[in-house]
């Protein structure tokens, strides 16, 4: 179960990196369209912007991975596994909650969405690293002379 936990945690981190690349690709795609004389209006074809679409669907994948990580954490006998998975789950809930004011109130909330993404990345990496350390510590203990 620890290997599954570690893989899920690192997959979440990798998906957050994909999120950053995708939204940058989408943004620069918009700039490219505007430089070619296009106008971004309320009727803009968001589904035609590959970066935005990747960002949208990959966000749902992250949520599913974090739910799976939380479930697996209850069966992973490692100190702090549940705590780190629950923290990640809370940060992902906050990430979705920040979407609504980002669109309804203003772009500052979108900045908070981006900052929270960095917290998700760091938490996922830390969760995966902690399990790796626990496993390597146990191997040392198993091979130590008695």
C-alpha cells in the first residue's frame, strides 16, 4: 500500500506541473490569437484552446487522484500518511472553491488559485517523500545486525 500511496502522491505532483504548463499554453495561445487580429469576447471558443481544455480536465483528474490517495492512506501503515493525504484533500477542495470567485469577482482570486496550486504541489511531493523515507528507514532497520 505504501508504494501505491507514493505513486499517487507523485502523480498528483506531476499533474499539477501539467496544469501549470497547460494554463500557460492556453494563455499564450490567447495572446497569439490576439496578435493575429483576433478578439477575445464572451463568445470565445474556449474548447478550441487546447491549453485551457487540458487544464480543465486535468484538474478533475487531480481531484480523483487525491480522493484515491485519501482512501489508500487509511490502509497505509505509515506515520502521517492520513494527515498528509487529508491536507492535500483540503487544499484541492480550496482550489475548486477559489474558482468561483476568480470568475465572478475578479482575477485576484485567480492569483490565489495559482498560489494554492503551489501548496498542492509541495504537499503532494512531501507526502510522497515521507513514505519513501519511511520505507528506506525500515529497510535499514531490517538489514541492521542484531
